[in-house]
C-alpha cells in the first residue's frame, strides 16, 4: 500500500450541509455522509476545502443561508483543537507541523453576495478563502454551465469581483462556470485560478468538465484542477471504476503536466461514488492507483499536496493594490 504518511489536500466537499444535523457529528465517525474528522484522518487528508453552497435553492435568501452555514461551520470547527483554519500564510505550515487538519472555507457560487462586491470583504473576515462565481445558473456575476448555449460572459459586477478576488488573495474557483465567462475570468485573474471539482471533457463530455483547450488555458496561468470522484463526470453514468478515474489523471497529466493536478472529491455533494472510493478513508487507494499507473513518488506528492500548496501560497497573504 502507498505511504500513509503522505498528506492530501482535497479541494471540494459539501459536508457543511450535514453540520448541525442530529444524525451527524463531524468530530466522531458517522455512518452518514462521506467524511468527518476520523475518516479524514484515516484517509491521510491534511487539508480539506469546505464549501458553502446555497444553490439550487438560492432564490430564498442566499446571504442569510450562507451566514447560517458559516455560523454552523465555525461553531463545529472552532471547538476542535486538532483543526486549523487556513486563513493566513502561516496556517498551512502550522497545520502540517502540528498534525492538525487544515480547514479552508469556500463559497460555491457567489449568490450570497447578492450582487455586491463589497460583501466579499465581509466573507473574507468570516474566513472565506476561495470562491466560485456561479453554481450552474446565471447570477449577478456570470452564467453557469447550466445556461448552456444561451450562456453569456461576465457581467460588469463579475469583472469587478474577479479583480477584487485577486487583490484580496481569495482563490478564484472556475468550477461550474460556462465557457465564455471561464475564459474571461481566467484572463482577468492576477493570481493562479483553481477549478475545485471537474474532470476531463475529452474523456467524458459532461458540461461540467473542461475541454483540452480550457485545461491548457488553466495550466498556462499556473492554475490547478481538482479532479472529482463523481461517476457522472468520469463516465457519464452513475458508476465508474478507479481505473476510469485514473484515466482522467493520466489524460490531464499528459496534456498539461502533473503540476496542475489535484483532488476535488465532491464528497457529500454526490450520491454515487467511484467503486472502491467510498468515502474519505479511500485516498490511499487512489494514490496506490496513481503509482501503478506510472506516476513517480514526487509526482504523486504534487497531486496529493504540492500543487494546491503552491496555489495557496500565491494567495494567502496581505491584500495587494491592483
Ligand atoms: Zn459543485
């Protein structure tokens, strides 16, 4: 089996939606959901992104909903001495040295800003360090992939938001964006962008996946894609094997290099899972699969941790004037 001391960064989960539920306790092992603190530990996860997603019911007070979710998240996380919130440049190193789980708060879809770029600073104060502009639909800032052929580019507010993310050092997450605003946001961003959870469109032509041209453009800006474990993004069907997921890693590595690859499981945001990757304890199985497919230890370390660490180091610091 693969070296279990290797730490993983996972760029996307929807587990906050379980926080506060009576049948779920993040600090102990649960039979519901895909992850909790013991299972993240067992899987070797050193840093987990936690998304606040108010869609698809965002029509109903997304700001209120996001604040509630952040309140629950902070209440759960702050009570746990073995968890380190990742908000500043030293936090990753502290988490690693002290063996804590790093927790990074992300907004999935900018609906909670309700069109106001000024609110970004408030979310930053609450600990948000990554933000995707849309979920699947149109909002004040851009169109998501769900708008399909009718999708337009970034709005004026969307352009302002991308610039503000760069200034503030908050990670721009391009997941869920329609192709036109994807290109525009990539162009405007002053820092390397992330695609937190998507897969290779060349292997599975799902609208949420990235075509080879998009992957190349992302890599040219030193961006990173977290490959998701969602069978529909891997095969287009409700089932996928580990080998089929590994095909996506091999494809992206062959196209743009291993320096742009990471994991973005989408655990607790997906109903079906890859066979053998049932929950957050499964990462060693994935890493062993990468080894068997010919990735060298140094390359696996980049996929597991190094690439996202590099991206975060380009963000987590004082705001810069732009
Ligand atoms: Zn998503």
